[in-house]
């Protein structure tokens, strides 16, 4: 069958327009996040719209501190109930909102995970009722908080706290749900463990009770973790490839792209995002090595 010149031109024009409409991957400039000159390790977990970063750092004596880093201004704070541990369980901030309120958790002297929000005025307790431990990691501009808790038999669930009201939820079909970050619309970035032992990432809307799952196409059997969602609907997290190398990811304009610090191409984790698509996370120069904080800014 013969095709008219006009028809061919129309098809070519359609293809050209479609290609032009496809969003290009964002390009980022990466920089290290270091609490101060003497810090031996810095973890950057959350970033607000003013660019203030929360996380933790380990000082020259090996003691871990929760922090806010606004430019070069470092604010250190430690809950008196926290055991001054390094590594897992040490005091750390995980989320920070526009007002500068930080949410975080630590382990106390009895080995129980305790959570709090912090402002310059002090700490407020976050504790899921009748739990055996609470890890709060996300906060939005309304002061709503999300995280995980352990029930009376040690099972792990996600939770949200709005005002004084706590609600529990789980990713259906999975176990060990972790709610990590949330935006002002109440969309919660989370992940859970599948029956096969891998991770499954999702965003959960508490109002509609709907889950939207995220699975990076480059992920292997260990799967995809969702850490944060901004007010524009961009989602970021971590995935594990077929060799179990670790990569950050960003879902923007309907597409996935890698977020890998150039110094940690096989061990980068993306933990926080703001509305300007500034990303913060951690990397190591060797897989499983000491954490170094990073910030990624759109070029």
C-alpha cells in the first residue's frame, strides 16, 4: 500500500513532538555534607525547603549527636534519655519541616527505641500507645509525624500521628512496614518486607487509604525502598541492584533515575528531598563502609 507524502510527514512530526515532550533526566551537582572539621562520620537524612539538613554526626571521641546543619551553622542536640551510642540506635534527626522542627529517635539505656520532636524550646515525646519501641522519622509542615513502632509481640508496623491521634497501618501482603517521610497532603513514603524477603516501596495516602507502589526498574530481588515524597509528588529512596549494590533513586515527571554520589556509585542512599528537588543522603567509598553525607542540587 502506498503512503502519501503528507501522511509520512504527519507521522514524523508526531514522533518528533513525542520525543521532544519526553522529560529529560535531571542533572545534579553533588557535594559532601560534613557537620564540622572533626566529625568522623556524618549522616544526612532530611532537608527542608530552606535547605537546612538534619541527621547526625560522630565526633572525634566516637560519640554520636543529632544535628541540624543550616549552611555552615551547626546545631547539636541530644535527648537526655538517649544512650550516646554510635551507629544504629544513636541519637539522630530524620525529618525537618519548614518551621525547623526536627523529628528523630534514639535508643535509651534499657535498649528501648524512643522518639521525639525537637525545637529550640526542647523535646516533645512521640510514642505509639502500648508499643515496645517507636522510631519516628518523618514530619510535615502541619506537624504530622510518621514512623514505625513495635507491638507487644515485637512485630513492626507503620504509624502516623496527627495531633494526639495515632494510627497504625501496614502495606498489604507484606510485613515489617516502615513509614519514613510524608508531605503536606499526607502522602506517606514507606516500605515493607515481602514474603520473599526483599523490600517493596510505596506511597500511602492516609485519607483515601490507597497505596501506590514504586519499583525501580534496575532493582534486583532485594528490591526498592521509598524514603521521602515532596509536596510536588517527587519520590526518592534506595534500591538494590542484581549484584546487591546500593543506589539512590528519584521518581520525577513519571520517570526513574539514579541518584549516585560520584564517590559512591555502588553505595549511595537517597533519604530526603525538598520542593526544589534538593536531595540528601549517604554514600560510602566502599560497599558497607563508613557513611559520608551528600547533597545533590539540580544544575
